[in-house]
C-alpha cells in the first residue's frame, strides 16, 4: 500500500501540477484504506467483495449479489488507469474475479452495474480474453430479461404485488453491457435489445419538461403503460435526482454507441432541465429530489452530482454546447472536491460524503456511497483527458 501511495505522490510531484493530480493522490489514500478494510474482512468471509457505505461508523460490506458490488473493483481499475501502478491492477484483478459468478445471475437487471466497472474496465485496460468471455455471458444473461411485447428489460422481480412489469430509469445504464457485447461478438441481437429498450424509455418514461418518472409499470399482454410511479422519489410526479442523472448519462452513452441524433437531443434536453432547474443549488449538487418540499434544507445527493458531471464531460465531446456542459461539469467537480470530500484517513476510506440512497425508505441518508466515489473518479479522469486532449477519455469496446 505504501508503494501504491508513494508512486502516485511522485506522479503528482514530478509531473505537471494539476488540481486533478492532488485530488487523485488523496483519493488513492482513501481507496487504500477501503482496500485494507475489505481485505481484512475477506480473510474470514470470502463472500465479501466491496464496501457499499458506512453504517454506524463502520464500512457496510456486501457480497457479489449486491447491485453495488462491482463498483469497488471498478475504482481499483480506474486508479490503475490513472497511475499505471501494478499493485492497483493486482488488487483490481482480485476483486474483479470475486464478481465472476454474477455473469449467470438472471435474477437481476443490474448486470451492467455489476460487471462493467470490474470486467469492463479490466478488459479495456488489459484485453484479457477471459474478461471478454465473462462480459459476453453477462450480456446473454441480461438479455434473458427482455420482453419483446413491452420492449424493455424487466427491472425488479420482488415487487409483483405492486407492479406487473416494472422498468426503472436506472436500467438505461445497463444497456452499455449489451452494446459492448455486440462490439465484442458482432451479434446484433444485443444491440437490438438495447436500442429497443432505449426507444421505449424515450417514448414513455419522460415528461414534456424532460424530467423522468422513476418506475413505469407495463402490461405484458399489450405492452401499454399501466402506471407511472416512483420508489425512491418524493412523489410519482417528482424528479428524483439520481434518476435524472441516470437518464442524462444513459442517453449520452446510447448516442456514443449508435450515433442516433435522437439520443443526443434527449441528453441535451435533460441537461437543460437539470442545469437550469430553479431548485438546483448554486454549487450544482442537487438535493435528493428536485421537488422535495424542504429544499434547500433537504439532504443532498453527491452521487447524483458525480454521475451528472461524468455525463456532462462526455456530452461536451458530442454537442455544440460543449463549453456550457464542460463549465457546468467543472463547477460540479469543484463543489464535490471542495465541500463534499472526506478528510483523508476518515470515513472508512470513502472519498465523497453526503449522498442519499433511498430517502423514502429511510435508507442511506447523508452517507458515503461507493457508486458516488466511482463516478467521481470517472469524472476526474474525463476532466484530465479533456484538459490534455480536448476530448473526454471515454473508451469504446
């Protein structure tokens, strides 16, 4: 661990002095602490693969079946990508391997969240042929949840008393696994499912102001929408903050893989809704829901901000509104860096504080969340690449 940190500090001291470098050095110290915590726990419990959040001041550890489990390996790969220090790669390979069994887990729609941070980043950085095989099998597993009548991949299985066929906006993010599988295999069936899901989402899940519903319930016989509701937002009609960021990121990603101008325009409209929202705080880190009644005194969601920043950096590479999007992303990243980071050595090694998991469920309120850290690191790497080359450092399969 000392070797990892020392080498990264040398990169910061010996190279060009950029704010990103110091932030990444601090992030490496934090991630190193989390790695120590997870390593310690994994010695006695081999099911442990990640720390999801803090609970009573201690890291909340999860096994591979948790939807957030893949982000830890993803953070390790991002740190290796940034530093080229092999000890980060070794750690990333270890915790990527612990996600291997999830490639056959057909009980969840979260296959992209689970497999792309570890196996996806790992493949892009190493071209390990075994990683390629796992990604392809993971895409096959995800495809099994697609209903052609509905035109979407089913989200939850555990809510049959509430919804017949629920589809959540988060699911847009998992489509990248399918796009990647087509690139890796030449099999267009994965691409067809991804595009069909994206088009159905575009047609049904967005309001005229380009905010989105959290959950849509579909009739599996007719494919018609039965209900437009929420699980994690303030109300069915409100704009749950992280969901809006998932949509911005998701349609930007869909444009990357398809070149379909409809997705680019949708991402631009969503960006306008978010960046000009009257209840978006000046630091551009949203409260947990844009319509929560107690704004500005509602809990913030740093995870929604980190996802939005990463999406805006990528979107700036495609849009005529390049400077506006990049400036907004810079503001978000500066706010997170200056006011939402954990002091080095504290909070179990998590990087960002003040995220909100599910406010209505009284779950993970004003805490660190692993996916906030992951998208924060991703945004930092994208910013550095933009500063150096003028384009976001987005890698295609």
